[in-house]
C-alpha cells in the first residue's frame, strides 16, 4: 500500500505566479495541511491529489502569494474604531463639524472626544484651521482630531487648557505648537506636542476581539494574509494569542514594540512568541523625524516652499543611537521611521556604527524613506539595510504638497524605488494603514501606484519621475517575498514554494499582463490562509 498522503486542496487550471525565481510560473498548486505540497503542471498536481482532495477550478485566473503589508498600525486602529470619529474623505469644515457633532452626541460620557484620518492638505481653504472652528462644535470637553498620518493634531481650546499650553509654554522636545502673531497656540500641534493626549482605547476585551475579527475579515478580502504592525498593547497581544490558539486569527502579525532604553518587556514578548508563525514580536520601532505634509520631516536642505525650515528630529539622535546600539546588541531587529534625507542619513549612520561593533546579518529597516540623497542610496545595499516604503504616500498627495515641499532637482531623489532595486537593496511595500489615502489597506492600489507613479484619479497622466517606476512583477515581489524577508520569514512564506506556508490569493485579472489602469479594476476573488479558504467570491 502506498504511503503517499494526497493533497487536501488543489487549485487547477490557473496561472500561478510563484515569486520563486527557480520556477516562476505554474498551472496548478497542491496544499496539504497548512503547507504547499506541490506547484507545477496540471499533470503534476493531478498526481498529488486523491479521492478526498478538494479541487477548485481557477478558470485561468492569476494566483499570487498572499499579500504582506510591511507597515501598518492595524491592531490599534481596530481597537479605536468605536471611540474615534473617522473623517476620511471629509474636505469641508461644515461636514467635519457635523460629523464631530454627531459623534459627541453619541458619546456623552467620553472625557475626550477624538477624531482621526483628517486630511489637512485637502481641507477647504488651504491653510491650517484653528481651535475656534472646533470650539464652535464643542467647548466643554477636550476635542482632538488626528490628521491622516498621525503626525499633527487639531484641538479645541478646552484641549489646550487640559494640556497646559499657552503663549508662555515652550515647544516640547520633539514637538511644535503652531502659534499666532502673539505667540498663542492656534490649536495645531505637531509630533510630540500632542503626545499627552489620551488616545488609548478603553475598549473591553470582548469588544476588541469582535472589532478585530471584523478588520481581519476585511483584510482577507483584500488578499492579505500577513502584516507588520506597530504598537499593540501587551494585554491585546494576549487576546490575539488566544485567538490564534483557537484558530480565529486568519492573518499573520509581525509585531513591533516601541524602541526605548528599557528592553525587559520586549525581551519577554520576544521569548513568549518565539516559534509562533501567526504572532511574532522580534522588532523594535523608533522615530527619527516627522512628515513632509507638516514640514517636520528632517531635511538636509530647506523646504522649497518654506525657506529656512528643515524639519525636526523628534528624538535626540544621540539618545536614539544609544537605544539602537543596545537593541542591536540584544539581537532585536530595529525599525526606524525616517522620511527626510537628513533623517535617513542619520539612521544609516547609526546602523553603520552598530555594524562596526560586530559583523553579522541584521536586517535593520528604515521606514518611509521618502527622500534619499544619492550618496546614501548605495549605503542601504552595503549595510544590508531594508528600505520599507509606501507607494501611495508618493502618488496620493503629489499635487497637494509633495512637489511643492521638495522642489527640483531634489524631487528626483524622492521615493527612489527603481534606484533601490537596481542597486540590490531589499525593498518592501506597506500601506502605513490607516495613515494613508485609502478606504481599506488595498495592496492592488499600492501596486498601481508603484507601476505608474501617478495618482489613481489622474489615470493616463504623466508619471512623476517615471524613471523610478517598477514593473508589476517587481511590485508584487515587494508585497510578498521582500516583505517576508523584511521580517526574517522568507523561508516560510512570501513565495509559492513547496514546503512553505499555504497562504495565497486569486485575482480576477492577470495584473502581470493587463494595462496599468486595469489593476485598479482588479478584484481579489479568493484568499487561502494556512491551507484553508477564508474568503471566496467565485
């Protein structure tokens, strides 16, 4: 009697793009348990099936590895969903005030009223608003509205009082208050200036689990099977751990905790989740600067539209360097937010210093990397530093502020995807969800941005520095195998290779062959996680 154990699931009659350079294209794939059993021709997969194998006819559709969003704030967004008013898409003051008014009425017991995903660059009037517009809606309770990238915050007068800010208050370290001609705070707070606001959600464990399951289901419908996430509270990690043990977690989470001088908690979490393929924590995230939209990204030269302004470091670089060196010594992967070219250079200097102490593979990362001096691009490759980038951060606000902030010729050094790949730099893609111009963390819209370098609403228009565009195959790799490499998991996921985890998605179009505009019309029709179909729409 044969000892061969057949596949549990076989996907046939498809176009399987494996993202495995040894065998990039196949017709079918067989899965046994939670791993890929075989990838190959129809005949080869037929030989791997048995009477009990579930067979799905793909009717020629494209199969890809499950998408892996390399940079998100997914978990805490789910926790806060019920306590914050979502202002995505709101561009007028009247509409914003009405949303906030309704939210305030629905939460009469809330000590603070909170909003999120407000787009300053698209808000009517073009200038920063003031506390007075929010006072007109709510004057008794403190009100705070976070911008879409969570690097600036708009507050009312009551919030300023709660925070203790006045004309006599100096800017806090790593933060800034926008002030009027008399030095009075206007109600706009940048970076660490809004750090004291209590943003942590007081969501019950059961409510968090319910909200999180909903968000995971949405992610699965987008073809997502993995993501990296920053800032989950340890008690919520315990909830996710229990969900994973019960088989309720259909999304792999690579968690980053905060980088600081105290690594005891991080060591405990790393040990606790060691060997867990659904929930891992081996990385620490720090911040070097702010963002381009608020002129807080740290630049080598002044902003083109703000002469004399070069942004700021949100942490003392010497202090950050000490934290990184110690985290590196203890074997953690370090992940640093750096947008401006000065911030990127400082990060590379720190990583270079760590490499001189001990020679070994590290895979430290720089997140965002939106402006890079040409002299520093090669350093990513030589130091083995990963560039983690968000294509939509390039295209979504080209006209809103990116072109005006950078100017030329510096614009040629913005979002240098092609330069990185040509230099052999490991490049992965993420959304920064929810800090992005997306209703959902949709990988296909990101791939479109990487392939075209044009906003979705300007299809067919000229590409901004089109020499930096990627092919669809390269963009897919950044969203799959490179994202897995960036979390030290490329041996287990990221490509459709026998022996790897059976995480994949099926698309309605072949985005490797279609016109770029058709990528935006493409749908995810099926998602498989751990060998189980968790979403299907055909």
